[in-house]
C-alpha cells in the first residue's frame, strides 16, 4: 500500500537521523533532536519551494473558486468519518451524534460532500484526530520531531497518523494508484488553501524553525484540551491571525 511504503521509508530515514542527533547535547528538553529537526525542515522547505508551492499556485490559478471550494469540502467530508470515530473514542457522545449527522447530510444532500449543507443546519465542522485521542487517553507527546515530507510531529503524532490512515476509506481503494492520486490532490488542495497562512507565518517569524515548533506544540495542546489549556501551561502564544483549529504550519506543504 502506498501509505505503508512511504511510512516505512520515512521511518528508516528518521531512525538514522535520530541516531546521529543523539550525539549532540539538547538545549530544549522538548526538542532533543534539534539538529536533525532543523535539517529536515530545511529539506521540507526546499521541497515546498521547488515542488509543492508552484504546484499549489498553479492549481489555484487554473481551478475555478467554486471547484476549489468543492474539492476542499469533499475531503473535509471524508475526514468527518475519522472525526466521528475519534469523537466516540474520546467519549464525546453528543458530538459523535452531531458529526455523524454532519457526514450523512453532506454525503447525501451535499452531493458526496462537495457542498457543505450541514453548516447551514448548525452542524459545524470539528477537528478531531487519532493523536488527540491518544492524548486524551493520557499518552505523552514525546520529543518534537520533524519528519521528511510530513513535517512537524512527535512519536505520539506518528501513531496518530497511522490511526488516521486506518480510519480513512481512501486508504483502502486500491494498491496505490487511485488512493495515491486522491491523497496527492488533497495535499495540493490543502497547500493551496494555506498559501496565505504560510506567508503570514514566514513574515512574522524571526526564527522560522522556532516559530513552526511553537505553533505545532501549541496547536496540538489546544486541540487535545478543546481550547481549555491546563492552568500554568507554558506554551507560547502565537499570532492571533492564525486559526488554531485549522492552521497548517504543521506540514511542509
């Protein structure tokens, strides 16, 4: 399967990099692999500059706004399957019912999710994923990691990505051609939708690496605690112009 092969290849690269990084003395207890992480972020940034960003700009230029919006809604609707399952795993029973209803309404009345009818019916979009579920269950995040292609993460985040892939029906479509194409389209659409956010983040950051690390750590804590951060939390504030629920500085593209 496409995702499994990519995960295995990335895992080998991560392991080699972490072994090399262990020889350095960490400055931040949350980021003991800073040397590795900075190198991988530089690689991801170059990949974004030379590949993903030009593709995203081209996609945005050739795609009519209503089609672009429909594609975003389509993938958001598929994501609601995982959102509903994670609601249930986190024992958010009322939200489970609302998000399940949202998926049914958008899949039927909303033409397979291309139109977000549920929003009009006071069934707003929620952001729940398997990493949040692991966090709610009490699993610690572990050290900050930047993964090739995937961007900022953590050991718990890697487990979350595996769980999210297992909950996504696109993963089971075929041996890789259709599923890989759909995941690729989703990545390009997401990158195009976040061109403005990335520009704001880049212009606001004195140290791009530190800014993205801070944004990622705070975003994950914000989502796990549903916006109610524990008293005494020492996570930094980030730019209020960025949407904490949906911002995507957590990926290289």
